[in-house]
């Protein structure tokens, strides 16, 4: 499921979470620098993404490295393919 449909849903989820337009997100978007999110906010975002995409038991070892749109999308795609979502 990791294609344009996933990316579209991911952008919509981010836009809702950050209360902004979907076009604010690109590969270089940094959640900390661009939106001022802290570690708790990042954890909340990751949990929201996992819940929204039905990811169970995601790889928690790198949660706090997922500070950019590109890294978070890559994580999402990897988890979706591992869990065959």
C-alpha cells in the first residue's frame, strides 16, 4: 500500500495534526524546525500515524529519528510492507 495513496493519506493526516495545508510537506520538511514539535508531540504523531494505518507493534527503536517528512514516510512504508497492510 505504499504509493501515492499512502502518501496522500499521510499528508492529510499531517495537515490535520499540524493544522496546516498539505502542501507544507515535502521531503525536506522537518517537524521540529518547521513546526516546533517536541519529543512528546513527535511520539503522539507517530502513534496517530500507526493507528491510522493499522500498524501494530511498530519499530520503536527509531521513533525519535523520524523528525522529517521523508524519514517518517519511509518508516510508514517499511512498516506497511512488513505487516502487509
